[in-house]
C-alpha cells in the first residue's frame, strides 16, 4: 500500500503524490536552452523530490550527475581543494554506479588516476578539477547535467564561492571549452540572499559570482486540481466515499498548497482514521497547530534570526499593515524566500492559513500570561458553551464589559498596537482544545478584520473594525452581509472599537434585508 510521505524523497510506487510532469517539463526546457538554474523554496517544499524525478526524466537525453552538499562533511568543504576532491569522488562513485546511464562514455581511467594520486591528502588542485570537468564534457557522447541539492548548506564557506566562480567562468567560455550543458542548484536561499549566510570576513567576495543563473519561477505549491488527483489515487485504493473536490478545496484553503502541510494533513487523517470529511480536516488542523514539527521548528528559528521579519509579520497580523509586495524590499524578499509571505494581487499576505494562525498563537503567547483579558477568558469560559455550541452573543457582551472596564481611557494609538489582539487573547482559552480561529486575508486592512471561528463544525464570523464614521460603518454591515451569504450563515457579529469621546457603548441587533442579522457590539 502506498502512503502519504512528509520526509525525504517521494516515489510514485511507494507514496501518494501529485503529478510533477508540468513542473519537470518547465525545468527541462531551461536545460535544453543550456541555462544554469537555481531552484529556491522554503523548507520541505518538494525540492529534493523534484530533483530526483527530474534526473530520471533527463537521463534519456543527458548524462546526469545528481549530488547533495548536505552529504558532505565540514572537512570536505573547508577549502576549494577539499571541495573539489569531494565532488570528484562523488562523481567517480556515480560513474561506477549502474544507475548512471552511459557510464562507459567517461574517462574512467583518468578519473581514477586523479583520485588515486590525491587519496592521501584528500584534496586536489582546483585547476585539475576544472580541467577534469572540461575533459569529461568534451569526451561524453551526451551533454552532461550537474544537479546539486542543498547547495546553500555550504554557502558560508569560501570554497563555495570559488566553485561558483569556476562555474561562471566555464559557462561564459563554453564555446571555447566544453562544460556542463546545465547546472541546477536547489536550496532555500536564493543567490542574491546568500550573503545573509556569509561570514563577515567573506562578505567582500559576494559581488555577483552567479549573475548568470536563471531562477526557476515555476509553481511548486499544489493546486486544488493536483490535490484532487492525489486524493483520487488514494480513494481508488481505499474506497472511503469522500467528496474529493470538497476535501481538496478545504485542504487548499488551509495550506495554499504548501507541500509539507498538504501531505501532513492527508497523512494524519489516514493514519489516525479521523475521517475524510470537513470535521476530519478541521481536527487535523487543530492537531497541527499544537504539535512540534520540523516546519514550525524552522519557522521559530528564522524568527529568532530575523527580528525585522518578525516585527513586519506582527504589524501585518495585528495592525492591519497593508504593504505593497516588493521583492526588492529586503525584509519582504527574505520572508518570501522562506515562503512566509506571498504576493496577493500586489499586496503582502501570510502565505497560508495554518502558518498565519500559528503565528497569531506564537505572538499572543508572548502577551497572554500578563494580560488580564486572557485571564478573564479562562475564568469565563465555562459559561459560553451550550449543547456543543458557542454562545457568541454572550462572549461578545462579556468581552465588552471587560474591555470597557480595563481600557476605557485608551486612545486610538493604543488600538494600533493592541486592539484586535485583545479579543483574540480573550477567545483563545474559551475555544482552546475544541475550536480554532483564523483571519480572513481578503478583508484584513487598517480598519477591518474578519475572524472566522470553527467550533465543532460550526462557523462564527466576527468582523472586528475601527469606527470611521456612520457611512463607513454601513458599508461594513453590507460587506459582512455578503460574507454571511458566501458562508451560508444567518447570523454574524461586529465588534467595533470606537475611541470617540461621545461613543455609545453596548450591543445592538441589526436586521438585514436578506433575512440575516448582525449583533453589533461597540467597545
């Protein structure tokens, strides 16, 4: 039986996986053009799997050397001579391997002599290595492609810079001396951001040793159609009776097709027998947000390493920062490189709903222990659940009482820093362990944010908005009404933060023309 895989390479015979043919064809065209290619995506984004299947696809027309710098030891890339020897040794191993087609086309004797003559010092002269590449490329009956995975794992070493320089020089002189048909480098960091990993004493070397590289910009996240295809394969084997298109769309809503998160959801539903339905997906999302895994571990570390990105994400989530997406903005460029943010019609957005909710939880954890509203939520929570449903009217009314009591003298400046966060802090202990929330990215701006709460399969929509006058308020009511129609829900909630001196506090029920209603609460 095949299974869903979240670690290492995915194989079609062992794992349920999406169709990679379009992606592989896009890269193959770049290889045919003789491009030097970089593929950079976030952790666990399917790069290694892509390279494995790409090597198989290319092997019909090319001789492919497929290496990973992650397999090398620190001793092997401490200098360019050691790195040259390590590369040479690995290439020799692959030439002798039956998995490399047309191995007899290479200068095996010459290669053996070079390795033998340098076996004791474990290094070879860099010029000898460069000549060796020229020799095998000249004598091969097929063009040679070099694939290197995890190339940025050694990018903080001078030897890697020298390797780039050699490759660039060979590329520019390929009409004089044969070289690789194509070099494909895959890693998290893109070339222009490699200097972030460079030691200060090496930074001067990073002017642009790889300005010949063609960045692969093809889509590597999964589409709804690809997820549906993967689920169809599973359904053919297991006959669960799932609504494939519905489940695929729901998974995509939460993951935006991030390969690790998509496969993780499917894996947990399958292994824990949670059911291929809406509740099964929602239960897995709750599990994901609580567990420790490599995806969140890496995200935590990156936030510690890049304080400015952490600050930007906080402003985006809590203050309604509406920033234009600009890949030349340093912080946005790095955050996009890690796949934490994405371009949403020219605006910055968090890349997917699970990541966004996890970030909300992380940032609020920094405040909750010393926040009175969080403690009040813990005290009040038992009075808000009846027959498995949230008594949302009472939750909002009680929150208003606490908020007005604690922060009645607050100014709008206070709102910009804390406002919406406090309602999230209050609601967290109430729904914790049973429900979860997320923010609708399409409606988040400086004045309005829509929170969706999923609790035991039922959804509650709360619009949190800043009072901007009566006309703006009426537009907000209309927008919330349309949102209720979209979700097929009859009742919505509006939490309005008003800092006017003459504000009228309290609750009000608004009847809408479409037979829906809104409970409006002003604090």
